[in-house]
């Protein structure tokens, strides 16, 4: 019997993520929730604001947040949310935006994003971004 040590699936391809969606447009967040579930991931919460995102993060295990840079409302924008989630709860972010990346400025570096998701995006775009992000995450206990 020959054992095949070459696996076509990597940890990045198979790891189920617990993802917090931080998006203030409900249609966008619902679409993203469906995409994440279709890809086999869990949605730990949907937060329309920084404050709500921090509340979810405090009480729900989360591996990664997908954060809209243009977040409006309570507490700050998406960059503020990504910075706060990492600083307070150790949750890294994948930032999504419809704006050109060059327009985000130097503040985006403070968020230490695992990557970017350009709007509008497809399920394949989300999958690629998550695979790249997972490669940067430490193994889960």
C-alpha cells in the first residue's frame, strides 16, 4: 500500500474560521454572511458599528473580522474598528473597501490588516482573501 503524503488541501484551505462582519449596510453584510457560510465558515456576529463590534468580540470567539473601511456611525470608522479589535481582543482584520487602496492613507498601516477585499467582490474574491489571511493567522488552540 502506498501512502500519499502530498495533500492538495492545506490548513488555509480547510480551516473553518469564526468571522465577525463589521459592516453598516445590511444588504452587504447579509450577502457576505451567505458567502462565508457557503465557503464553510461560521459568522460569529454582524456589527454595524465599532461599539457593537467590540461588544461581540468581548463575548464571542472570533478568528478574524472583515471590516468595511467606510464604516459610519457609533465610535469611529472601519480603520478605527480594526485597530480596536486587534488591540483589545487580538482579532486581526481583513479590510474591505470600494475606494482605491491608495486613497486610504497612512492610518491603514495602524490597523495591520491581513489583506484587503475590494468592493464589489465575488465569492471567489472572498475565498482568495480568506486563504491569504489564514496563512498569516497563528494556529488555533
